[in-house]
C-alpha cells in the first residue's frame, strides 16, 4: 500500500470556544485532485489553512508523504518548498515586480541562485502566458493575470502539493475561465491539489473526489459524477438544491 | 478592443481650444487675485498704524544688514534638519519594528520600545531640548560630547522618533493580513516578512505623514535657539536686541517660508500620485 501524498487525520480546530473543524479525516493520493465544497463558514478555508500550516490546530495530524508536518522531521523550509498555497485575494507583494514576487521565496528562503530562480520563473510565466509581464508591478495587471502570477509564485519551488482557496472568487466573470484552464492544465500535468471552490461545474470537471463540508465535518465524499447527480446525505441534497436554484450548477 | 463599425458616426474631433480660449481662465484668476491683493494692500497701507508697522517689521535697511548673519544661521538650521531627519527616519523605524515583533524572546525589546514611545511622545519637544541641551553638557559626562548643539539635536531626534515610530506602526498595521499569510506560505521568516512585504508597503502607505513630519521638523529645528545655538532665529534675535527692530525676524521668517515650499509641493504631488495608484488598484 502506498502512503497518501497528503493525509489529514482527525483534524480538530477551535477558534476560541467555537468548534470549526470536527475530527476531519481525508487522504489525497499523489496526482489526485480533491475539491472541497460547502456553504460559507463551513470550515473549508480553515481546513486548507491547517493543511498548509498557516494556522495551528488543536488535535489531529497532517502528514505529507507520511511525515507529520508539525514534527521535527519536517523543517519549515522543506514544508514551504513542498506545499504551495494560492489565495482568493492573490496577495502578491505590490512593491515588487512579477518576477521578484515569483523568485523571492526560491532566493531568500531556499537560497537558490538568482539566475537559476529567474530562469525557472520565466519558464513558468511563459507556460501561463504571463512572461510579457515579468517586469510589471501587480497593480498594473487584471485580477485574472494577478491570480495566474500567484499560481506561478506558488509553483516556483516545484511543490508536491498545491492548496487553492477559492482562487476565482474575486475575479470578474470573464476572467474566471482563464484561471480555471490553468488549474486544469496543472491537473493534466499530474499536480496533487486540494481545491476549495464555489464553481461546481469546475469541480465536476477537474476533481477526482469531491468533499462536502458542513459545520466543520465532511458530510459526504464521492467522485463528482456520483456526488453531484446522486447525493446520499440530506444536507448535501439541500446544499446542491440551493446551488441549482441559484443557477450555478 | 477596437470594434470595426463603418456605420458608426466619426469620433468627436479632439478638443483643441484656441490660445485665447485657453488663456481666458488664467487671465480671470490672475485679475481677480490681483484685485483682492491690491485692495488688501491699499487698506493696510492707508491705515494710520501702517508706517509704524513698516518701521518695526519691514525696515529695509535692517533687513539688508541682518541678512548675511541670519542666512548663515539658516544654513545651520538646514544642516541640522537634514541630519536629524535621516536619523529620525531610521531610529523610528527601528522602534516600530521592535514594537511589532512577536514571540516571548522579543518581550524586552517590545517593552523598551513601548516605554520609549510613550514617554517621549508625551513630553514637549521644547522641554526635552532644554533638558538635554542645557542639562547634559553641564554634567560633563566623560566620553560624551559636551556640545549643546549635539544634545539639542539628540533631543529633537528623540522627540520626533517617538512620534514617527507611531506613524510607521500605523502603516504596518494597515498592511492587509493576506500579505502576511502569503509571506508565511512562502516560508519567509518574521524578519523577511517585515523586510520584503510589510515595511515597503507601510512606508508607501504613510509617505504623506512622513513628509508632513519632515516639514514640521524643518521649523522645529528653531527650538535649538533657546539653548544658544546660533541658528537663524538666534541670529535674528541677537540683531533685534541690538536694533530694537523686528525686521531681522522677518528675514528669518521669509527664509523658513521659502524653504518649506518645495517640500509642501512635493507632498501634494506625492499624495495626488498615491491617490491615483489606489484608484488603479481598485479596478
Ligand atoms: N481568524 C478567525 N477567527 C475566528 N473565527 C474564525 C476565523 N477564521 C474563520 N473563523 C470562523 O470559522 C468558521 C469557518 O470559517 P472558514 O473556514 O473561513 O469557512 P469557509 O471557508 O468554508 O467559508 C466560520 O464560522 C468563521 O467565522
Ligand atoms: Mg473560505
């Protein structure tokens, strides 16, 4: 039996007295894409932030290739190199050019030569059709372009896993397609991903498995074809019903 | 995106007002300003007190005679200003950074920074100048400079640094949380996060406030005149004490005024550009 690439084991998280994640278990195999769906406030972002070790959690474990990410065996720098995170609001550094945004972590955290870091950055930018903006500042770019740069930045260290948190939620409708295309291409190239999304059509298309979260629990977990056409749990049915009524599926 | 549509009416001709059309608003504002100024001048000069005022404040001969001394004093003001401002910008940033550090090992630095800022923001700058400028040279501490000029400048630096540290801190707080999350996700440590993400944005956010601080310091350097530093105000006062005439003060005032204009215009220009940038960002 092979060890899952990313493993979430009875993850429990409180914000103050509020239980936000309730004993979550989830395995993501290498090359697998798992989408997290669920109502706003159900705990999707918190789960992703725990998996990316951006926030501390109270109980449970997160394992990367079988190694606890909070343990001594996983140095901070190694974790950051192997896990890339992309946010809803892109969060590019506005005082730096696109190229500097992308090469910052390789150069300053992982001590990669500038020339090496820049040539890899340019390759990635070209792949996502952003190479002509290498020397531009982020506020000169559209939201879709900024998000593509943010994806490149997360990919700059050649990570094993990408965590994406509603990366199209802040975009104008006509810009969403381009970013979703990039993610589909990443899947095709074999990237392991955990994706929080509101785009049900996209989840259907890109996910190997979809998890429906409600009040901090994974209520239902199935391949998209199954979960979207034949949901078992009443709460999943209600959620999907609301989505359909809103015309988003 | 250019849309080809041959039936569409032609675009409006570019606006090219004639010279006289462009000059009209300039002319109108010039004339109306001139009329108002002339009215005020006439009113002032026709008053019975005007000759006395002119003799006391605008005595041409006294102004001319005092100019070299006051100007050389003013040159000292400018040098103190530049040096003090540079030190203030660095020292206050250091205090703001110390105050922002997290983790128990930095508790002493945080505490020291809070103490420094609280104390010296609460004490009047003039009092500090008197205390350090007169007090410390009198102590004759071995190994410390004994010049009033040095300690007076230190007093200004301390007073302004406490204030400017809070300006920086406001700028650092205003940096969006997502920036710190991104820095963490990339693996930047606390200092790298400050160096590459937080501080550059903080400085950009508070640039107008920093510039205002510099404008204000330019004038407050004159506080050093009370401890006998022969700056523009001190020189003017020495002349006044001899001539019993305030015109030398007017020379100093005019010099300060002239020096303040470039920085004030620069602040305006920067703020306008900044506003434009923010507008761009919210597209
Ligand atoms: N920093 C925080 N402090 C306190 N409560 C939080 C914080 N972040 C999220 N929460 C709470 O945790 C719950 C889950 O939030 P989140 O993970 O953002 O949900 P989702 O991403 O599914 O919309 C919500 O009730 C939210 O109010
Ligand atoms: Mg969320």
